C-alpha cells in the first residue's frame, strides 16, 4: 500500500494575533491517487513520485503570496515588567475583566501618559472589549502609544492602516510603522513586513529581504515565520536548500501548535527526511493535527492506520478519518476503494464514527 504525497501552496488567508498569516492549502497526491480537482502548484521543477509507505513534504510556498485585503488589528499589550500598576491593567485584561482594564488604563494614560496603557485602550476599542468598538479611537490611542515608542502599538496601528479601519487605507504609513516596530524587536512586525516584501504591492518584491525578516521573526519564536522560513529552506527559495534546517524549523513551529507545521513535520518524521525516521511519533502528530481539523492530516492518518505503519492497523478508524477528510474536500480514490471492500457492517461503523466526529466539531 502506498501513502500518497501531498503538495502545498502557502497563501495569505487571514490575520492572526495582530499579523497576516501564512497558511498551507495542501493539494492532494499525484499519480493515480490524486483526487478530482487536485492541482500541482506552480514550481520550477515537477514533484517527485511517491514512494511506498511514505508520506511526502508539501512543496514550497508560492513565490509572491499576497496579504489579505482587510487584516484585523489585534495585539496583546505586554505590561512593563518593572511597573506593578501596569500589571494590574494587564491582569484584568487577561482575566477578561475588560471594563476594569479600561478604567485602569484610562487613568494611567491620563495621569502618567503611559504608552502601555494607551496601547491597551487601543486594543479594547479595536476589539469591543468592555467598550463599544470605535476604530477611530483605537487608532488615536495606538498613535499616541506609537509616538511614545511602543512597538506593539506600532504593529497594531499598521494593521489598522492596511485594513482602512479608523481612517483611509495608508500602505505607506503601515510599512513605516511595521519597519519601526520590527527594528524595536517585534517579531510579528518583522513577519508582516516580510509578507509585504513577498507580495510586491506595498513594497518592491524582494525575496532576499523577506527571508532576512522571516529569519528575525523565526529566531524570536514566531511560529508562522518558522513555518514560512522552513518552506523556503525546503525548496531553496531565497536561501540555500537545506532539509535539516527546514525540519528543525517545522519542529519548532509544530511545538507552538502551528497545524501546517505539525503535518509537514510528521511527514518528515514518517519518511526520515532531514531527520531520523520515527513513524510512531509521526502518527501521533498526525492524530493531533487531524483532531485540529486538518484534512491533509486526516487523510494521511487514514493511510497510516490502514497500512499499520507506525501504529496498529485499524481499518474502521482509518476510514473514519478518510470520510471526514473527504467531507472537507480531500477525497482519495485509494481509500474509496478500501472503504468499498469493507463488509456492510464495518462500513456502517466507519460512517457512524465519522458522523459522530463531525457532530462534535
């Protein structure tokens, strides 16, 4: 039995925690296992053929991913570590006591011109936490905090300017704010700036500069940057091809619960590509990603369960995941055939298990 190879194209789909986010949309296997409608992403060279009992790493991201048109501005303001009064503001925010956080932050902003309190007020107004949403007031507070040197306020205000919230779209100002925030050490700003360099709209396309910024953000622990940079190393896009570095970055991002990285790191472990082979660990990661509703992980887990490689063979459980993945658009002719070969009783069990999972999502 062969386990098919997925391919992926990295695209900018949405925003997450104050930054644009790279997300992998993984196409399905090639050759006879390719489901209807699967497409191979643009690449300078064809994908390799699948190997028996092997999962395959998805391909590199598209060369010029584009930022989402309307990114949200969400930032978690960090308290000043040496100021217990600011900790009270942040503590109330963390506990969901937004009205208390608003009152405390307002007092500190008015009495002490505290930039962290101003950033908090921008956050609360931007996301309707404890107060009615008011993008204009959010932008005003973020601007005051940014003028005072707060890097998180710069990031948040940049996202508002890109989205046209609280004022007209202003990409030039957004780029300047992201650059200033990144220079002050904000990894999400470095990551977003890298995406703008890749997109080639707000800035001239510059893969080398984008790669440098991704490395800065990845080294600071940003999982989206780690995942994106890993795909660059995997294909030699803007950096020398290095599978071991790619896998290390995928591992780091997977530890931060980046689902796409979990899937790719699991595939690398399953194959022993760029890392020692460990199929049981790979299957455990696939299970985790499958439960996080990754259709690719669900499909690859189904193959592993049917083959019994890295885990005990379990056709009913495996075909349950096949049905779940198929419902999300990741069909698989080989698994369809395996499903048809089950007894009517076992088909009913697999269908019931899939329905139960889908009903609890």
